[in-house]
């Protein structure tokens, strides 16, 4: 007796391997697709910022926050060693005279110099923080 095609279009003993190939390909395509979407969004935001005017407006610092990301690296050389690293992103929320608020990513050195409640002139371009000068 030979092995024919079943209702799923697979034949005989190769069914498990074929399903694995389909799932592997599907996951691969999804992961690559996600990378492409993230890259396109990043390039789009960068381009939008570059075409936005540089503005300097009176503003007040109303909040600060950090986001700490943990990265675990495994050594695949057979030694079983693991390496962990962290990175911190810094954000400051500014309120302009109209009452609108914007949260901007700032460098760590800037973050430490900015204090909630400070009033001054915020300079930005799109979503890009360029500076804050106290008045």
C-alpha cells in the first residue's frame, strides 16, 4: 500500500517534517516582517523630525522617568557562561503654555541636570529634544 495525499495535501511519513517546515518559514517571515516594520517606522520618524521646524517655546518640566532594559547574553561556546547587561533610557515630560504636554527622550547627562518644576525655554524638532534653558 502506498502513501497518498491526505486532506491537508501532505503524504505519508513526511507530514511532520513538512508541518515543521511551514511553521519555521511562517515564524521566520513574521520575525523579518517585524524588523522591517520597526526599521521603516524609525526611518519615517527620523525623516519627519528632520523636516519639522526647530522650535523654542516656554515650558515647565512636569515629570521625569527612566526605562531600564535588561539584556541576557548566553555564550554558545560550550562554557555555559552568561552575561547580563542593562541599558537605561531617560524621558522628560514638558508642559508648554497652552497646557499641552510632550514627553521627549533625553540623554542621561541632560536628565540629571533637569529638575521637575523648572521653568525655561524648550528647544525641540518634532519628537527630538534639542535642549532646555532655565529662565
